[in-house]
C-alpha cells in the first residue's frame, strides 16, 4: 500500500495527515513532515491501537515536534483520533480490494 493523505477532525478544525504503511504492519501518522505516532489494527481486540513510541522505527523521518511559532493546529494522537484514522485506513483498504 502506498502512502496516502486523510483529513480528520481535531477540535473545531480539520487537519491533513499522511499515512505511511510500514513493512512491520503498522501505519505511521505523519504531520508537518514529522512522525506524530503510529497505529496498528489488533485482530484479537478488533480495534486500532497506538504503537508504543519506542517500537516505532523512525527511518528518515524525524519525530513531530510542536512549533508554537507556526500557525498550525497542534495535535496529538487521542483514542478518538486513532479510531478515526483507523476507519479511514479500513475504508481505503476495502476500496482497493
């Protein structure tokens, strides 16, 4: 699966995130060129969960660092956002089948 962009709601705003599938089976969530975190689908719990940060292989990308001087929405991976991102990934995978 190739990287793709999704739009998700965060508070009163919508933000665009890049989703980068990995060979390890999880999806990196990229925001403003940095890794915000990673999520994976767990079959045994039938849910999307955040991958522990220490288990995420950064590769060529830096970790996301908030920049209070920039005019952008500062976000974090919440349970609600993880579910919303997971639903988008699931829909995209189904549309490719």
